[in-house]
C-alpha cells in the first residue's frame, strides 16, 4: 500500500521540524543550563504546525506512477 504523496510530504515535514525543534531545545539546555520548558518547548510546538504546513505545501509535487 502506498500513501498519498501529500501525506508522505507532510510526514517528512513533521519529522524534519520535530528534529529541528529537538536540536534547538537541546542546544538551549546545553548552552544556558536552564530547562527549555515551558518557553522554548511551547514556542516550538506552536511553530511546528506552521512549519509542517509550509514545508508540505511548498514541496515539489509528485505524480503517482
């Protein structure tokens, strides 16, 4: 079973933004010594939806074979 290309692009965007968010939270924690919760994590969560939507909608379109 093959997923719809838009769903595949959305999942790829979700993984990309989640990894970026985790890297930012980890860097914040390591550089400042302060817990990234709640400000950094909540800010990233609100931006996650916008980032996923933008990456999924701006990705090149693929046609089904």
